[in-house]
């Protein structure tokens, strides 16, 4: 059932300051909308509950990617196309460029934004696992000021985040110069273009003298939020990758994930595939030293 | 003035090179404004969810699904639809190759395919087979099996196909 569009309000104040002032004046009354790739789908299907929307599209303050010696800063309004085309992302954070290239097809990537993907807080979203393994920080802004925190602290539960109604995501910050030698990203979905993932795993790591000297693993669609798999990481850190250790890591993963049955897949399929992806990553780790 | 009238937005934009203005609800989908208010019915609706590409248009030169763009976000922009591809009574090159190579059957996906192809070729004048596939991956066709569409895009490239490129097409077709 199509929505009656005349029941919806959409305003475009035209500057970040004006948007923040509106959000502060009536906290919770206005829903921000960037490229519309999520909310307009809900509108078309007649299930968009929010009636008052404020457009973030075209706000220059949010759509920029800058780098200094230490940090790459990606404005929340950057589209996935912007991210794919950025040289620093491509050279230093290649998993993010790949995740961006999987986020829908070209037309979606031209409109979908990193901030929207994060705020929508889907456990299946493509970019969050990558941001988690790169240990991203997230910057929120409101009329009162801004605050910055590890992205790992942003998601509180299913579609729940730390954001206050008067806040927007301003940017994501990635620390440069700490790239680990092994990087892995694999998404399993129904088809390449457009498919929402059944399960995805992002991993980075390093081996030293035959043992795991660094490892970070994050998953989509395995818990109620995008999540680091810290028990799995702990099962690997400091150990040689013997077949027994790989089995122990698989077991740790299966114990800490909580996949569900839904329209896209089943819990048991997701768990099994995730463990296989982990093993695939560990094979790359084992082969990475000499 | 009724509540509904108070919510209308004045939209001024350039559609296929012509200045247009409409007074519509700001959340009205660009797709619906094109079809209903401007009577440009070349742009089709398929899924209405941004997954099939039938409603593809160029917005300020950027490929978008017009079913996911609230018209307020197109205010002041330039829109190119399939009706704007032909100029002075002559088909655009991409239209000509779709016609000649059988890249269109029932026609529902065709306008979106052509806009996706136009966008691809503007950004990448000489795409490889994988790049064409990626460029068109957001556009579904239930008739052609895609090979004739891909052929049409390859033949629309400005430079002629190299022998190995033609061989690649022939191999896939076999």
C-alpha cells in the first residue's frame, strides 16, 4: 500500500547549523534523511512512520573526506561512491572501499551515505564490520557541541544506538599508519549486486614468529548489532595456527555468535558459514609469514 | 488554505534541458513527479525499492533511482530522463545500438538500462566486460538474458571493439 505523500513534511534548511537548530528546537520530532535509500523504500511500501523529515542531502559540511598525518576523516554525508573513489581509502583502508562497492549497485552507492548506513543500524549493513576492525572512531554533533567515541561503543542493541534525538553523525575517523598485513572481507549473499548479506566477516591480523600477534574480527548478521567477535579473537591471540587451535577458534565463534532465522537465511547456515569464513581467513594468516 | 496545501513545495529544476516548475508535496518521489506532473512516462516503475533500476535517471549527471529521491532533493538540479537522450529527432548513439543489437524486448527496463549505460560511458568511455556488468548490475531485465544489452553498450563505446574484446563477447555467448 503506497503512502499518501501529502501527509509527510520534508524540509531542507540548507546548512548543518540550521539542521542542528531544528533538531534541538523539537527533539525527536524530526527524522534526518540523507540519500533516502532506506527511508524512501519505507515510504514507497507505505510503512514510513516518521511524518516530519529533514533533509541532510547536499550539506557540504557533511560530505567531505579529508586526511592529515594521523587521521582519515570521512564526513557522514559521503556517499559510497565518494568512498570508493577516494585514494586514501583505496590505498590504506581497502576493506572499506570493497564494502562500499558491495553496498547496493551504482545508483544506490551514488545516494547512500556512510552516516545513513551507520545510523540505520542494521546488523546486516556492509560497512560496520570493516569500521570495527579498523577501530574507527565516530563523531556525533548537536547544537550543543560534538562528542567522539570508539565506534565499537555506538551500537547498544537491535537498531538502538547511543545517539540522542538532537544529534547527527558528523564523521567517522580512521587512524592511519596502523595497517596490519592480513586483511580479509567476505560477504555471503544471494547475488553480488544489491543483495543484503546473509552473513559477512571482516578480519585483520598479523603473524609473528609463527604466532598470531594481532587479530581483529567483526561480523554482520551474526548478532543483534554489527559486532567484534572478541572471544574468537582471544582464542587466537598469541597462538600458533595449528589445526587444534583453528578448531578452538571455530568453537569460540560458534559460542559467541547469536544468528537468527529470517527471510534471508537460517541461524544454522549463518553460523556454519561464519565459521568457514573464519577458517578461510586463518588460512591466509598462516600463509602470510614467509 | 488547507493543511495539505500548506505542505506543497515549489520545485524548480531543469528536466531534459528545459526549465520546469511544479508545486507538489516535498516527499513526492521524483519518479512520480516525472510521470504524473510532467507526463514524462518514459521513466518506469518496477520494484519501487531501488533494486530493479527501471526508474533510473541522471540527477546532476549522477545515476539515481528516481523512486528513492524525494522531489525536494531535486530542487535546483538538472534531470536527464530517457526522453532527453534523443536530440533533434535523432536517436542517441546508445539508443541506436540497443535498437540494432536487440538490447530491448518488452521495454520496461530499457529506459533505465540506457541511463545506466549513459552514466557508465560518461564516467568510463571504454569499460571492460566486468565494468559493464557492474555498471548495469542495478538494472534488472527479465527478457533478454543481458548479453544483447551488454553488446549494445560495448558497441556504443566511442572506439571500435578490439578483436579480443569481440572474441570475449562471442565466447560468453557460446
